[in-house]
C-alpha cells in the first residue's frame, strides 16, 4: 500500500491478503463462495476482467462473524457430545446403606468411604482379570 493511501476504500489483493493474514488464493476462493460483491469486494475499474479491490472493514467484519459462527457450532457439538456420555454412577447406582444406630448417622464420610471401597474393589477385580498372565487364564 502506498504511504499516501492511509485509509483507502478498496485495496489490492496483495495488500488485502497481507492485512487480513489470508492467502491471495484464499481471498479468491472466498470471493467465489461466501463474500458479497459490492460489500466485500468490487471490480475497481468496473469491468469484469479488471483488478479486484477489497474492503478491509467489511472483510474484518466478515472474519469476526465467521469466527463467532464457528465457535457457536463447536460449542453446540460439544454439548451434544457431553449429553451422550454415559455416567457409570447413573447407569449402575450402588444401594445406599441404611444407618443402624445414632453413631452411624453422625459419622460424615462413612457412606462415601463405603462407596469408594466398593468401586475400588470392583476396579481391582477387573484389573486382576484383565492383566493376568496367559498361564493363569487356562
């Protein structure tokens, strides 16, 4: 860009590519697919084979909107993945022990300890069976 053109309306493809951090071929692809003539780009000479000028403010606005759209789609896909995750605790709930006397009711953490020991013993049994040696499997 020339020094005297500090804020031009339309800039050359090379200057637009550099200012927007996009490749020239990417700009041409976007011109064919997503961008609007007269808003994002224009034929500077008014002829179809003339040079193309790019509006930097309109292009940065488009980049911002595209980024917001992509992030929203990713967030929606993430929420779908999270909704499909099966929680082991929800699928196989452990029966809750009933307190027998007043002492058991006043002991915080007793239920959590029992549930943790049940899960850890299940895990130990699984690991023992999964990783035993081939001669033990016979």
